C-alpha cells in the first residue's frame, strides 16, 4: 500500500495553470525528491499534501484514504518550510514541542521527545533561545526538529537547505539521508539542487512545464534522461548539445556535427532523416591523438574539484566540454586532438517533442 | 565610535529644545492655569508669579463650583467616570468584534470581502452630524437615547473601522507559513488564531486599541446629541464651565489635567507593546 499518493492533482490561479494532472505514489519509508526550477509549483504541491492549500482538481491519498476532507492538523504530517516558519514568540524547545503538545503527550514525553530530536540535530545547546537568537543553520535545524518531533508517517521538506550557507548545506547533505532513514517516514523532499536530489533520493520526480516529465531512480535520471529538459537539468558541467540530423550509410548511422560526420551506434539507423539534438555528457567525451573521431582544439582548461573541465571547439565551430579525472593526461590549451563519445553518456532527443530516442 | 562634532551636538540640542518647548508649552500653561484663580488668570498683564491654589481641583472633586454669581452643582467626576466607562467598553467591544474580523479580511478571500471592509472604513468619511440626525430618531424609537449601551453602540463607528484596518494590516504582514506550520503541527484553526496570530499581532492590536481609545475619549458630538447630563463624558461635561457669570478658566484647566491622565497612563502602559519587531527573525527575509 502506498503511504502517500497524489491522484491527477491540478492547480491553477485563474487562467494560469501551475500544474495539471500530477500523479505520484510513495511507499512507506521511501524518499522521493521533487525536483524542478523556481516557479514550477513544487511548494504549492507540498502545501496541498499538507492540506493548507486547496487543489483545483484531483486529490491526495494518505494511507490509501482520500484526504480531501481531512484538516491539516489531522493528516499526521511533519513539514519543514523553506523560510523555516518558526514561531517567533516561542523558544526553540517550545517550537519543537508544539507537535508533541498538540498530540496531548504527557509532559515527560514532551521533554524526552524534544531532547531526542534536539540531540539528533545537534541543537540541544540552543533550546532556550528564541528564533531571533538562532543562526540560520540553527533555525533550519530547529524547523527540521519540529517536523520530526512527533514522528510523523509523512515528512514534507520544502527545500530546507535553500537558506543555509554552503558549508552547512554540504554537511546536511551528508547527514540528512541517515536522519531521514532513521525516522522511517515517507519523505517528499523539494529541491532545485540536482546534487541534493541525487544524494538523497530513492526516486526523483522531475517537475517541469506543469507535469512530471520523469519519475525514476537517480542513476536512471542521469544515465537515461527521458527528455532533453531532464538531461539539461542534471549534471555539472551540464550536458553538451548540438542540433543535427540522423543519416545512414549502409548499416551504420552518423550525425553531422557542423560539417563533420560522427558515427553513432547503428541502432539509431531507424531514425534516419529525423531532426535530433545530439547530446553527450562531458565525462563521456574522451580525447586522444588518433586517426578517428571529431577534430577539435582545446580552448581552455579549468580544474573543477577532482576533475578537470576542458572547453573544446570542433573544426566546424561546435563548442563542447569534456570532463576528465585529474589523474588522466590533461591536454594543454591549443592542443589539437580527436574526440570520441562513449555510447553510455550519449543520447539523441527528438528536436520537436524533446523525447529521448532509444538507440 | 562617536563621529558627531560638538557643533552638531549643540545644534541638535537646540533643535530638540525648540520642538519640546513648542509642544509642551500649552500643556505647561494649562498646568499653571489649573493652580490659579480665575482672577489671576485674567489679570493684565499676565504674570508667571501667583499664589498657587488647589481650589479648582477641590471644586471638581467635591462637585461644587463657586462663581461670582453663587454656587453651582458640578458633575465633573461623574463625567470623567462616564468617559472611562464609554471609552473602555467601546474599545473592548470593538476589539472583540474587530480583531477576528480583521483576521478574516486578512486571511480569507470571500465574496464582497473587500467591499465590506471598505464600507466599514467609509463610516469614517461621513461627517458625524450627517449620521446623527437619523440616528437620534432611531434611538428614540428603540429607547436607546441616553443609555450607555446606545452610546457604546454608536462609538463603534469610531473604534471599529480603526481597529479593523490597523489590525488587518498587521495580520497581513505575518507570514501565513507560520500559521500553516502551526496547523500542520496539529492545532486547529482556532488554536492557531489564538496562539499564533493574536500574540504576533499584539503590538498592532495594542496600538489600534490605544488609538481607538483616544478617539473615543475625545469624541464630543455623539454624546452631546444622544445623551443627557448623567451619561455625558468629559468633553461634553466641560460645557458646564461656561456659566452665566463667565468662563471658569481655572477649573477648565484642572478638568483638562484630570481628563488627560487616563489616556496618558494607558499610553505609558501600552508603550512596551507598541515596540514592533516581535516577528522579526522568524522568517527568512
């Protein structure tokens, strides 16, 4: 049974449709990341699940029951807001205790509950402070603690790392998966940071253009993006792209990259004549001095963490990136090489529909 | 570090002194008047040197006014009590009705919501006299003339729009997410209103209440037309000092001092609630 499901959920404000016909189901204990840019309605979606926003149509199911007529206080949900939304006139510990008190827990239980989550989130030393006296990181942890305090079956986290500094975000990205697993709750986690999504998710639901364009495990999203949009959203540096047409010569298939022909797996031959976007992940680009492959020249070399990113330009003028491990032999600026593309990181997308073509 | 030069300090002090003298002069003058007899107030040329007397205050408290023409009965203490009663009861009723209404207008979209809110505000546009004429006829029919209830009701015209609009603004400034978070934490609508919205809007509610109290306190024309002597507040009661044998300036001054005290005390008390910023730091800006 699904712990949480949304059934053809739609929301519009007047003529403006935020999203339409969203379907998603999450099992008990599953972490589903809802990924999408700003203004795609991720926050509105979470609010609807929490019951503080009305859907235009469709409904939310909690533990298999239609929750349309269930008030927010009876949904058994914990939620952390992007802006923290702490109660400013209560201390951190009173904030965290609020859901426990609402459940009419005995005073001893409230106390032990608060100190349990406070220790878990390492804020036990600031429990007496008011939200005003907390740093952003502490506010964020307090908000998270409040969401976790009553051990809800469903946890909604609205971009909780958005407003904290880079160092803390990195730490929390490491800590959160363990914390969330420990809670055992079904988690819907909203973010616009693809690394966060990859690090946390059992499944990622990519929200774009008012619908889920792909719902899949992080590896699948990365290695087999359903559409061009998804391919572009995931990856840093982002995927290389050039518009071209599929051609066939005998049994093999090629694409023309600004005047130069590049061989692609023969299985793409079925799409002969189709206008496509030829996309290749920077890490699937390998460079060598050899007799075949795309002619190119190194334009710039930029170290990026444990990898080196090279900006390359083909003879025809296509600029693309290659990402090599720092341990590899790194060509220098101005060097002329041949580039070849590993089939695993190379995709063709139909230019009109944006959908990936199976090769 | 202090970057102000001595000259700047001097100019600042001088300007402050001018402002303070400008605003405090009438009050100081009234305080002085209240300790003088009518004769010493009216002497020409006026002088700051006089023998202080508490005669005016005694007259107000005992309710006996001695004029050149003889002794007159005075109901000033009764008027003062009426003012306190009418103003506080009106503000209390207004808060009771206005605060929930303000919350509704701030948080919920409903049919004609804006129009209703504006209509309530428009009560303050109309000259009171325009309303009074028909109102006095209704009051006669309903038997509300010269009753506290009737006056408190009419005073809602003064207090309610003020409280509604000021408090509404405060509610609108609160992040709805804080209230949503409280609902999701497991509290129903009313608990959230009571535990979150009211405490966070308290500075606004206090400010609106204080303003409404002052407006109600200073009202003159409603009570003049709709009430007779035993229900009239100080503003109307002060008319009694204009007697056949002249205006009793000293007693007027003493009466003013008396009638300032309640609003003054209230303002001092409410001051700590008027300090804004309670909700700062809760929501990331």
